[in-house]
């Protein structure tokens, strides 16, 4: 098969998947004008977790790379990025306002599941596995290989915003028993002027920054879970720049079985 033929088949492959997602989104909008919803398909979308910090001088290139994934709307059919800011760099003079101790804890747990003892930043996890070649063509190839596998979990995520700066979140997931569901609330287009530490004097830009983190929510014996929550947004958050990510994970291996993203919608 010629290279042109391969590229043509790949184009058709992802175009068909995009049409499925668009159909699902539009159909959900017809059902309820006051909410928006997205459902996963029959293929897996891998999750990228970037462990980063504003106190780390080697992190800005990784932050820019993740912003590129966020800005590329076509990539949402192939890969879903999240930035988890860790707090263990705060001691050197700059406190990262996006950092949370729970993200440092998760990174250490993911490192343990990777049978490693090395915790570092910036660290990229692709579907729960340490992936050091994130800035190379190897990343696109790895994502493509995951996309071509059959899905082993199915997720529906629904968002119902209101005028009172609250939102109702509903997540339904189905997988094998023992799988856990996570939901993350993220924000894009964030800026920080760094006044101390290794990045002193820099203006940093961040996207897909996790603001709230929910889970693990365990599947029942039938391999299902339904989760609902009313979330009040912080006054400093900008609703139009926010969105939700839900993903299913095997807690014994760290493998991400499926992920979906739902950008903010006004209903």
C-alpha cells in the first residue's frame, strides 16, 4: 500500500469518528436545551497527565506543548490533556497558585504503579504510563496506536450550567468491575507573572489546568457507576474558559481505559 493510500485511510478513519461525536453532541442538545452532553465511542481516547509547576524552570516548554494539544480542537477526538500542578516545588521561593497536594500524591501513586521511584517535573503520563518522548513524533504514533484499539469502558458526561455560578454534573460509566471513575474540572487561558523562584521574571501561560478533582468512584459489581454533583464555581474562575474531563482507570495498573472531554456550554 502506498503512503498516500495509508494517509487517505487514516483521514477517513478519524473523519468517521468525528462525525459520530458530532452526532452524539447534537442529539443531546435536541433532547435538552439547558444542558450539554458527550458520550464516548467504540474506540479509546487516551488521557495525557502533565505534572508541572510554576516553580520548575524546565516546565514552561511542557506547558506550551500541552497548550498546543488544548488549542488543537481536532485533537480532542484523539487525545485529552490535563495539567496537574504539584506543590513540592513551592519551597524554593514561589508558591504555585494552581498547585494542590492531591496532585503530588497522585503523581507519586502513578509512579509507584509504573514500578519506578523517580518523581520529576515536567512528567507526562500517557494513559497512565510514563512517556518521556512527549515532544517527538513518537507521541503522535503512540496516540494513534491507542485510538485503533477497541474501547473497554464507556462514559457519558452531562453539564447543566445555571445563572447562579453553579453547575450540575452527571457522569455515567460502564466497564469491568473494579474500574474507577474520575472527573476533573479544568480551566484554560491562565496567566501568571512569576516574581520569585527559578522562573522569576517570566510570564507563564497555562491551559487545561485542573481546578477540582473528584474520585476515585468505584464501579459496582455490574461494572457501572452513576455520579451527580452540584459545583459552585470560585469567583476567580471564568466559566467560559472551563470544561470537564471524565476518565475510567484500572486502579491496580494505572491504565486509563477511556477518557472524554466536555468544554463549557451555556445551554
